[in-house]
């Protein structure tokens, strides 16, 4: 089945400009990879009449219609009610979803209110898409030869539901198609324009695979995308292009797809069974927070100290008073002591430290963006001096990324 | 003139999911402030046939139609050509825009190509919106009693053009209008459906102001929006509705608009000149990271310890070995010692601790989502037991939010 798709987001918050329609972006990307053409996005408010009109239009021009939003417990939420009414279908209680909602309330020891029951009702004879991260189940069905799919609005519920249940359903209904396969190559330590210059001829000649660069927080990524009816052939096209690219800029490459630098570090340390401890000043806990947000962190992360004041640097990290007086907290010397001391105090294989000026004000006569990263192992301590641009938030993120990058290079040696 | 608006974004890159439609979000916010109802967003590709169909639909249902995108120099860019064709209008060279484009090329010492001339053509008899940040001018005109406005796609060109030229044009054409004023009330410690049950009658009766609930990471917000030709009267309507709402659920209210719980805490501690230190286990530094991401944190945050292992809890936080053996790390007793000890070790007014099971695996026979938050002051220590649902990431975020919430309640007493 060839499918021209339309994505309909239901929610007045979108029409008031409170949020952007990132759901449509996410679904469009996923549908492109399935080989489905997306021809329209529509946003309509929580209003039955206008939603009905929108559905009539979609029905006349699209083969696959995906809704996001309007499945919640409140009176505002009218998506499934409106569709059921228009298609003369009833809503029936889905026992499994009801049980999941009840379990949720039992677990969180909160009182379930009557309107939560509303969420467990689905359009009859539809395929139910379980919600593993919330209460409202999704659903999908065929009607008049078209596929209709209803997904919840919150991205953290919608995304895993679509990936885990929506895509398999669509693959099954749509049958074989040209597959679009893509791979993201991640680079650090090279600017976007420099990277583009290095592979300019590849970008100019691109057709299949295509190459799309993107820059963020000091990182550059290249998305390479291949189209082929045979998945294996598509993968081979990607392998070949990857080889071409890495022959030029391989020294800056650090990982694939969604792998972040902190995750890459965590996996490397896991593999070599090394533990780590951190002493964070300007980053205020960001480094460890990113590491510990990854499941499996406890094998690697022992702990750390956030030393936001000089007092805490002395008391908790035993940084020498003379060091702070003579060189200041934003200094090579202080970074060195912080990294070495946190390593011995906590008893880890590696100690890493971050001290610097996140802004908005300069500190100790050092300009905003001046940062020192210390990395101590049993054998040696390296300190890296950085001069970063950007907002407070961006400087903190780049600092952590640079720390991970230098640590990776040290582990490579 | 009363206007129901529709925003049409033209661009295949949106339908491929390469970018999100942030232009529609921006314009929606601006239009809401002008008192214009936005009823639809549409995204359509760079395709003349589908664009024509989209325009027909908009023509039949909206009074003000704003386009973004498709004004560029390439063959793909068809917005003004398609509209001119449909409305039997011609395109004519706009001398001032032509001169601006020529100046641009002269200034950047680049060679102008013939297709750049295309950008200087505008729909005849339209009001030209100058582009101060790029080449393609915008334009606006009335046709069949409706207002049509064409804006460029790149946000850095579109936004200033709309603010500086689009809004004055619309104000002039639409005449005096009601202003729309809104306010977001933020709640914590109450579920969306419970909150809605408490104020059900207010929601049922809503007209002016309207009430719109939204839930995220354990928080619920209510956006109340009032419409009035007099800004002061609109504010009074909001004040009155806020009073009604807070009389019911005031105990869960913590702040307005974009203020997060960590920011609210930071501002409160600043105001009373209190310092804070944290001992974080499952949150891995998230609490301090959020606090220190706010400028001004150094007056309040002294530092903290991330104790991801029992060893670090003993060494760095002096939690008693017997406590860990008898009750475990995920216990009321451990949370109490962590909070009290980090407070005295770092010498702050408040010590706050987080210990629990973020998942995915249970820990010490405690189920995923079991969390203890300790808050120690000079006078007393409180420990709060939580049972949270969701992913690892969500449990960590909710834990921090609950910590902030309970700290706020303690400071209130």
C-alpha cells in the first residue's frame, strides 16, 4: 500500500504558541524512514466542530492520518470521541489499559478520580497501542481503506509508543516499501565549517546517500541517509560513505546516532572497569548528573563533590589555601588539586575536575568562558585550558563535553 | 474587523522533519497578544498543486492568512507565484527591494545570480514589508475582504519583519481590538485530574477568563486568559479568577509563568539569605545542577556531595556504617543522616538529601520509584517518603521537584 500521510496535532496550547509542534517533526522523520510521504501537518484546537472539519479534509486527501493529543482525562480532550462519532464507532473500556491506570495510582499512592477512567476507553475494533510512560493508550484502525492512528500529546509518551508499537503496526499494514536508512556520525573538536571544508567534494556530489551536517554545543554531527528497496544494500551504501568521511576526519569522530559524549565515556569506563569521581565548580554537578542519568552508571560512578565556594574547595576537597590565594580558584593549579584530591578522597581510578567562569560576570579577573579541566589518573594529571563562548548554560555544557573528549583521548593513549 | 487567523508554513523541510515549525509558534503568540484567534496551523510542501488546495481551504475558513516560507530565489519557492496566479494578480519588480539586494551583494563582495532578481518581485498593489535581515521582502494585501500576508521562512528574517512591519500593518487594518492577557499558575503535589476536579465548576463556567490545564514532570499548570479592550480590566479579570482558583487549591500553588521550582527555591533562599548544601544519591547532581544553572546561584549554593556508592556515603558524608547495614541506603534514616551531615560538613543553613531507586532495577529490595528526601535546618530535620512512577529520567526530575516543593513548605512555616 502506498501511503500519503497527514499529521494532525490537536491542542489549543499549540495555537496559543505555548509550545512548538515538535511531535509533527518527530513523526515526519520516522515516516520518512518508512518511505511514507508526509504531505500535510495540521494543528487544530480542542474544539469539536473545527476538529470535525479538519478530519473531513484529511479524509479526502490522505491515506494515513496520525493524530497527536486530545487523549487526556479532561473535558478538553475530544480526539477519540470526535472520531468515533464521525465514523459511527463506539468507545469501549479497554481492560488492560484500565488496569494499568489503576496500578499507576496504586503505586504512586494517589487518589484516582473518575475522569481518569475516560482514558481507558478506546475506539472499538481498534488495535491498542500501549502507553508505557503514561496513562492514555493509543489506538489505530483502518476505515474506508485509510489508516487512522491516535497518539497521546506528551512527547515522552508519544515517542516510545510510536517507536515500539506504531511503527510495527504501520509496517504490517503498509507492506514493503523503499526503506530509508540513516546513520548519524558524531564529531567533537572540529568546527562545522572546517568539517564541511574537509568533505566539501563529498557534499557537492551527494545523492544517495545524502549528507546533512548539524552543529550543537560544540559538537558537529553528520546524518547520512540512503534509500534502497533492500535494507542490506542501503546499509552498504552507508558503510561506504562512512569510510570516505572517516578517512578525512576520523580523528574527530567519537560515536554514532544518539550517543552523547558522557554516554560514550560511561561505556568506555565500563569496558575497562575503571571508576570515576568528579570535583565540579562551574558545572555545579552537570557532569555527574549526565553520567548518572544513564542506566548502568553505578558500576562506574563513585561520586563527587560540588564545590561552589572556595571554602568548600578547602574543606571538602582539601585544595590548599595558598593555591587559592596565589592562583585563584579559576586556575590550572586549582584544577589539578581538585582532580587529584577527589580521586584519592573518593578512591576512584580517575578524578576529573571543572573550574572556570560560566558568567554572566567575570570572576577573579578571568573573563567569562575561561575554564580549566583537570584529569587525574594513578600515573599522571593533565590540565586543559579552554576559552569558550556562549551563554552560561552553553558554557557549562561545552565544558562537560570537552572534559569527556579529553578523557576519551587520554584513555586512548 | 474580527479576525480568525490561519498560519500556513510552506516548505518540504518541515514535512521531512528536518526542522520544527517554530515560526507558527512565534506568530501565534504575537497574534494572541493582538487579540486575534488562531484556529489552524498548516504545513504544506514546496508543491504548487497542494499549495493551491491549501489556499482554497484557508480562503473558505479564515479571515487572516499568514504564510511563512517559499519566497526564496530558487525554483522550489512558489508561494507568491501561486497566490498571484490564483487571485489574478501580477508580480512586479519592487525597485527598493531590488536595490537592497544589489547592495547586499556589493557589500559581501559576492556575485549576484539572475535568480536573486526573482526575490525583488512582489504581488502588485500589495503593501511591502521590508526585510532588514535578508533579501526576500514580505508583502500584505486585502483580497475578498480577507487579509493575506507573506513572510520569509528563516526565523531571523521573519521575526523582525513581523514585529516591525507586520504588526503595525495588522493593527491598522484590524482597527482597535481586545487585548488578550494571560497568566500561568503553577502547582505541585496535586495531579492534573484531581486539580481539575477541585475547580470543575470554574472550568465548566469558563468564558472570560478561560482556564487551560497542562501537566508535566509531576507539575500541573493552569493558564488563565482574559480578553478585554482595556488591559487593566483584563488584569482585574485575571486577579479575580486567580483568587477563585487559589481559594480551592492554593496549598499546591508555587509560582507564576515560567518560574521552575528550583528557581523559585533559589529566589526564596536569596531573599532570606540562607545557604544550602546537598547530598545526592539517585539524583546524581541534578538538584545542584539545576540550581547552579541560574545566574545568582553563588549567593545561595555552597556545594554538595554526590554519593553514588555506600562507600562514599560513609567516607564523604559520614553516614554511619550501622545505618547502612541495618536500614540500607534507601531509607529514612540514611536520608536523615545525609541531610544533617552535609549541612554541618559544608556549613550551610540548609542540608538537603536525595536517596532512592531511579531504576531500571530495584535496589535493596526496594521497588523502583521509592525515594527519601531529607531536609535539615539548624532546628529540625524532616524526611519525606515518595513513591514515583515513570522512567529513570522522570523519577530523578520528579524527585528534585518534590525536594524543592517540601523545602518551600518548610520555609513557609
